[in-house]
């Protein structure tokens, strides 16, 4: 087997860039992606009523308040779901029992 010296043609002709050059190099797609992610994060934080000014001044206090609001939202949602589960069960369970009894009587 013969050994090949495989080099990519684009890297062979260009000099290697320094760390700072690679760090500071921006493409327009990078800026568009950054703006999109900032808007997306802003919508997410707005859903939890996070005030950007307060977040800047009191980061951990704002996080604690947002976390408590999130836990409150989850518990309220769970209670809402349980209420409607019980409401639906009042109607569905008796009908299900009658259907099971009727099916059991037909087979015997």
C-alpha cells in the first residue's frame, strides 16, 4: 500500500489564522442567527414576566421570582387538569361500566 499525502487544497494555500482572527471573524449569517436567538430568548423570558432592567440589577432575585412563578403556573395547570379530569370522570366512568357489563352479558 502506498501512502498518500492528503491535504485539502483550500488549507494548503491559505495561511493559518490566529485565535483572535478566528474569534473576531463574523459572517452575516452569524449576526442573523444571533438576532434570532436573542428575540427567541426575549419571548421565552417575557412569558415568565422577566423584566430586563430588573434582571440586570438583581439577577438571582429575578431568577428566584421567575422560578416561583413557573412553579405556580405548573401547579395551577395541574389543578386545572385534575378538575377537568374529575368532571369528565363523572360522565365517562359510569358509561364505561355500563358498556363493560353489557359486553360481558352478550358473550355468555
